[in-house]
């Protein structure tokens, strides 16, 4: 009985890792669509967000039915409740990739990102993807060391976000208010995506250690 | 035993209603701070967000311990899981009020909002507060009619958000990129706050009816 339950718990964890994998691909593709004005790729990200939503839906139903059938207490219950929260974070991260793809689609056949910000957006995406890869390992291996690393990676995202705002405020900014609005929102989407990954890492950290990771950031 | 458990469930619901009340006050005060450059009030909203966070923390601990002790199934379990999700929505709504207050503080002693957008922000806040008041009643009375109303109220928020963007894109916009960035983010904070309220209403609707409210928006 216990063995069967452990298998179910492992299955929940694997599905969360699978969701993280899909979110990672979504962010990568949304960024490519954004920087190369690739409408087909943007549409693909938008359509595939429904897949992530459906996985979350099924996973949550499975998780709740496990709670109902097994009546877990203590660590098992906390693991399942934490899974519900992590799936919500991952679903939201998928939404943010979807928002980025929608921004690409809205500006097609132009690109939403002006040349002087392409590299910064590319870098934000790169750090965001690194964070998502790490968070998948944090979930998979309950790796608390790596969970702590994510706090620092998040500072990197915040620095890049500030760099975008500084570029927009530069007196030489020549792309007008519409592009500034796009860039403000795009910067925020990547930043929020990373925030959710950090939340997941903190949840795992707390689950494993019973202590809070750095809550200052 | 059942009676005691029902009392506990009612207590969880009351605490959610209490959280909604605090979020409502936070949005009202943050908006006043924003429009009148009231630093003291902005600081108050920022400080009081910790109270909302603490209530969520305690409520979730209570909810999880109820699940552990009572081993609820079917509707009772779904009610408790939904409570965990609603408390997360309300906590996030508090964060968004906090963000609005921080924007007021950052621009002090100026106001972040230029005169031609004051009324629109006031209106966004008013609709947002109306939505939060309704969602408190939806939680309290499991009022599915009102839950459906919130979908329409949310359209009002989206319309106001579009109005802000249109104002920023008007060739006569004379407040520069920094104010445009502020207004883009402020518009998004109110919009997201309303989105979370709509999520709560949908959760209650599903809990009561077993069907989804309008998922198109």
C-alpha cells in the first residue's frame, strides 16, 4: 500500500518536472518568435499553453484524489499540498510565455523589440530558462542547494529588468511610447516568470528543511 | 464531530472574507496615496501587506491541519483545497496593492499619475473595489449569481486599462516615457488584482455547481 502511494507521489513529481520542461520550451520559443517576428512560432506557443493548462488540471485532480483516498498526514500531506501550489506556479509561468508570444503576434510583421534591447531580452530569456532548468532539478531531486542558488539567479533577472527600464529612460530613446509600453510589459513577464520559479524553489526548500529560504528578495 | 468540523469550515470562510476586506482597504488607500502623493498612507499600505501575508500563512496552516485531522473527502476536501487557492489569490491581490503604494512612494513628492489619467485610475480603483466587495459576498454566501456578474465587471476593468494605453499612445501625450512606464505598470496591477478576484469567483462557482463559469475571458 505504502509502496503504491510512494509511486503515486513520484508520479506527481514527474508530472511537475514535465510541466517545467514544457514551460522552458515555451519561453524559448516565445523569445525566438519575439526577436525574429516568427508568427508561426508565436501561434504554436499560444496553442501549446492549453496543453500546459490541461496537464495542470489533470495533475491537480490526481493530487486531490490521492488526498481523498489515502488520507495522508504530516510530510505526505504537505508534499501533496505543495504540489498543488507548484502546479499553479508552473501554469502561470506558461501563461507568461503565452503573453510574450502574444506580444510577438501583435507586432508582426515588425518585431516588438528594438535592436538595442534584443540582447537584453535574449539574456533575460537565457537566465529565465536556466532558472526553469534548475527548478526542474530542484523538484526532481529535492535539491536544496540548488534551491538557494535560484535566489541569486533571480537577482540577475532583476538586474536585466532594470537595464531595460534604464534604456527606455535614456534621452536617446527613439522608439516612442508604444515600444516603451511593450518593453515594460515584456520585462515584467520574464521577471514574473522567474519569480514563480523562485517560489517553487522556496516551497521545496521549506518542504525538505522545515525552514524558509531567503525571504528578503 | 461533524458540527465542530462545520464550524471550522465556516471559520476558514470567514477568514477569507476578512482577507478580502483588508485587500479592499489596501487598494483604496494605495489609490488615495497614489493620487494625492500621500507618503504616510503609502507606507501604511506597504506595512499592512505583512498583516495580510501573516493571515494567509496562519489560515493555510489551519486548513492543512484540518485536512490532516479530519481526512475529508468529496465536497469538504474540495472546499478546503479551494480555500488554499483563494487565500493565495487574496495574498497576491494584497501584493498588488503594495506595488501601487510603492509606485506612490517612489514618485513622492510628485504624483505618479498625470492629471489627464487621474479619473481613469480612480475609476479603475472604484471598479476593483466593487469587484472585491462582491467577491467577499461570493465567498460568504456562495453566491453563484454574483460570481457570474464578476465576469462582466472584469470587462469594465479591461476597458479602463485599454483607455490608459490609448492615452499613453495619443500624439498629445506630453509626460514622457517614465510616466508612461509607471502608468503601464499601474494599469496592469489593477487589472491583475481584478483577475485574481475573478479567479476566486470562478472557484466558488465551480465548487457549488460543478460547472465552469465563462472561461473565455
